[in-house]
C-alpha cells in the first residue's frame, strides 16, 4: 500500500496521512487498526492534537477506556495534567484493561494536583486490577504497573512529609509515619521485583 511505501521511506507523516484517509473512505475493522497506527505515528511525530483526534474517532470502534487512556498517555507525555483530567472525566467504566489504565491516570492527575488521598485510592485500585490485565498490556501500557507503584510510593512519601505533630500526639504520629515509611519501602521493593529498572 501507499502507506507501507511511505513508512519504508521513513516518511511517517505521509504514512499517517494515508492511514487516516483510508479509514475515512473504508471505515471497517482493518482501517480502524490503520487509524490506531496513524495515531501512534502522530504521537511520535509530536503531532499530539492529531493523535488525540484519531483516538477520539476510535473511541466508537474500540473499548472507550483504552482509547481514553491512549489520549491521556499523549497528554501525560506532553505534561498536560489538565488535558488528562478533562479526558478521563467522562469515563464511566468498561473493560478491566481500560479501568486499570484510567485508574492509573486518575491517580497521576490527583498526585500532580496534590490530592494525595484520592491519588492513593486510584493507584491502589489500579494495582488491584493489574493481575487481571497483566497479559493484555503492550507497548507503553506495559510500563504502567511499575509507574503506578512508583507514583503510589511518591504519594505515600508526600503523605509522610505532610504529617504534622499536634500537642500530645507525638507517639501516635511517629507510629503512623513509621508505618508509612514501611509501606514506601514495600512499594519500592515490589517495583524492583517487577524487574523494571526505569522505575525502581
């Protein structure tokens, strides 16, 4: 195909364009996969708006949670926390994989917005869903379990740092802070056990 020729010539912009046009003319399953390829190419070319646009089209063709997660990933990589928040706001549930990814992005957003309790809740939810989706993750998604735990540990450390000592509560607060440090240590040990060098 013309898109394959363009890819072979490393003209990824032209290849993405061919895939997008093909999907418009022939909106079937095969062309939807081509549009997923185009979205990924657009992302790697730094054309985030076009990548997001393609993922929005694909939301009606594939699991909405997974396509929303793809959009959130693009926003995360560009440092746009508000974009992530707006993208995941309408998610109402779906596949385990979609729920896992959206829980991670919700936790990430809450962490960046300093909503620590909500971030911990979301990261824990994603961690609990991980065993159900472990074999379904590929590409950038395969990095999410370790990233999730890393940011969970980050949230625990923030909670630790925010603990203040009120009059007469010193022993209680020290005990809570010690338990938080143990949870942080356990979290980072779990990341190392996953074999993720980048996030350990």
